[in-house]
């Protein structure tokens, strides 16, 4: 007796309704991305920081060349960071992706520019001695590449074209808490440059607009030493902002200034020691509060939100999925649809064990002929065939082959193992 495990699959719901077709994978927008997810998505990506900073620098230089507003720059950098997180590897050219993000941001913010204009401005910046116009035929291939990459960018954004703009709120807060004489000197220019530098980090993707704006104000006052009593006296809770979130934004920005000092706007205006001193002060406050930005707490680890991008996307641009993608803007409607369709798409498995009788066959006699008992022995002795043939059993002029010499149709050899013309007969 031997146990055998079997399983049955119930392909019907209630025994009447069959399973329907798969509705595909539902994709919804993600307004915020956690620091833990960013660490997982960027882990193992070669030269991630290098390409991220070079992409933002290219967007900024082309924006200044074409005279685009700051809001378009903020939107383009947001698109660029999300695209880099989705396609972390470098199967594509980073400058093509950065220019595509800027071109699509121009459409989003109603500052219309053609793809050839974006490509031409980038070329003229890199080649000051060879200035060209957008009508040049050399930009045709570059334009087609940007058009093809635009579809990938739209799918990465899940058709969510909104982007946060902390620069506008920062200006409002400056005018609210400081007088014109206080912010019109050295405070406002430093805060404005810092607002551009913050888009070289992932802070705008992680935090709200108010959090980023208040963090910029406090870090500007610490850096310039102006109006510290008024800025530090602001109660962040009155603006629905957590102090922990502000510390994380300032920590990210100070890491940028200390690690990539030459790639920032304020790097040429302030010495590195100034940023290091402020970073020491901020780190001391973080340690006193017992904050860790790089790991989940034990109470939240079991309720962590899912990552914004699927792990399969780490394969790069060449990766393709057979399942249909559906983009839904209303997250509650997506959950409601999944609850309705789940009973029709799930398979119910029932496993059980049964005992069956197996017939045991006797082992064959080892001394018996290998050909088996049912196969007759092949004849031996002289052949009585009528056809001669050439040596090798082929078809010769004398007829079907045996093993005699090539002859005139008589029998000149013996038949071997009952083979006639190369075939078996029994």
C-alpha cells in the first residue's frame, strides 16, 4: 500500500459560474515614495548618484537656455526622478531621458516647446562653436527617440501628471514671517538657489510641499545667520508639518552639500566647513530624538505600503510583461473592483490523500535472452534469396542487396540476420 496525493481545482464559483478573464494588473498613482523604498530601488544601481545629478544639471542648463519658468524645472525634475527609480539601470542614454522629461514637463505646464527645440538647445550648450537651429535634419533621430521614450514616461507616472511645487509656498512663507527689508537682502537669493538644489535629492518625492518649504527656510537662516530668531520660532505643527519630516529633508539636503559640494548652486558661495557644522547640529538633534530614516520601525514593518514600482521593472527598457496594465486614478474604486472580481478569479484547491493498490510485477530472468521472450530467434544458415547485390546492403544494379558481390541476379552470398534490402522482416 502506497499513499498518493492528488488535488482538485474548482474552476467555478458556486458550481455554476465559470472563471472570467483576468482584468490585468491595476496600477494607481503614488503621491509619495518612502525612503525605505528608494533605498531598495536604488540599491545595486551603478553610478546612481552620478547620473541623477547629471540629469538634473542638464535639465537646468536647457531650461536657462530656453528661458523656461522655474515651475517647469520642478516638474521636469520630478518626472526625471520617478523615471530613474522605475528604470534604474542604464540601458538608455541618461541625457535622452532627461530631455524627454523636460519636454513632457513643458506640455504639462503649458510652456510648449517642440522636441527638436529641446534637442537643439542641448546640442548648442555642448557645442558652443557649432550653433545650429531646430530645423537641422541632424535632430530628427533625436526627436524620434524622445517621442518613443515619452510613452514609457507616461506609463511610469501612471498618467498622473501632477507635481508638487514648494518654491511658491516658500516665497509665501518668507513674505509672511519676514519683512521686506529682512528677506530682500541676502536671505531670498540663498533660499531661491537652495530651492533649486533640493531637486537634486529625492526630498520632493517623499515629503509634502509645506514640509519642504519650512525646511528650506530653516536651513537658509542657519546658513546665512539672518532672522534665526523668527524662523526658529515658527511652530511647524501649526502648518500640519512634523518636526521629524523637516529634519529628514534638511538631512538629505546637507548630505548633498557635503558629498557633492561642487555640483550645487550654493557650493560656490559657501565653504564646505559651513555645511559640515550645520550638519553636526542637525545630526545631534536627530540622535537626541532617536530617529532612524533608513529602516522601518518594528511597529510599522508589518503595515508597510507596497513599493511604487514593480520589481520586474528593474530589468530595464527591454523588459516586457505579457499581462495587461490598467491605470486607475481613484484608488478606492480600484480596491472596490478587486473585491468584486476576486471570487471569480481565485482558484480553490482541495488536497487529500488516498490509498491505492499497486500491482507488483515479477522481475525478469536475468539469464534470459536480452531480446525478450516474445521475439523469435533470427534464422541462420545459407541464404536462398534470388537477388544479388553489392556489398553493404544497398540497392545495386543487381536488385535488392544482400552481402554477396555485385552480380547478374543469381545468388552469390548468404542472407544475414534476415535483412532484406536494409529492412527488417519477422
